[in-house]
């Protein structure tokens, strides 16, 4: 190889190396993954008792290589019947259930007549990697209906929760 060709090859190698390391600046990439579910809270028969619903969840993005996963936001809304609101609730709690243990992640209380949607308060701000990478993990909702003053529809009330996870990963 001639000397000018060696110089061009060395410059090309240096530029390639610089571009490679420029893309690996040690910063974490952040992306969101959503999970939503709907379920119907039945009209209470007799004494008002908490209603519990559990569901497995799988994120669209594989968080196994993530540096950090956190519960970013949760939103609750009433879906049916038409004209219903969230005032049938006195409180709602969302847990992550892992190995039969419940970890409270979000909650809300004090719903007003006419209120049809609300952002829930995030309670758990820690790293959820151990939860979201285990396929046996479930989200569990505990719904505490109000004890008085709500005209329950016979078919119950259908609610939806939308949950967003923030995932930090070092993507090369």
C-alpha cells in the first residue's frame, strides 16, 4: 500500500472510530410503553365491599436490558354506561402483584359528581425492572365503591385505566 493510501486508510479508521463513540455518549435513551385495561365494577348486592380485578400485563418493548423502569403516569376514566361518572368510587388503588406480594403504585380518592376522568397519584417511584421482566406479574386494581348517594346502573360501571411506564435503556 502506498503512503497516500495508508494515510487515507488511517484517516478513515479514525473518523469511523470517532463516529462510533459519538453515538455511545453514555446517555440513556428514554422511551415509554403503555398498558391499558377496561373492566366493569358490578352493582353492589347488599353490603358495599371492595371490588378487585387482576390482570397480567406484557409491555410491547422488552425491558430486560433496561437500566431503569418506572411507573410514569396512570389515568382513570369511566367508559359506560353513557352519562356515568366516577362518583361511584370512594377510592381506587393499583398494585403490582409479584410473588403474592402487593406493591402500591398508584391511587386516587375523593371523586366528584360529573367527574369522568382523572390522573391517578403515583405512589411508587422506585425501579420496576424486577416486576416488568417477570411474565407472572399482574396489575391488581382494588376499587372501593362509595357507600351511599350513588344511583348504580344495573349493568355496573365500566372503567378504563391507562398506565404508562418510562423505560431507560443504554441503546447502542
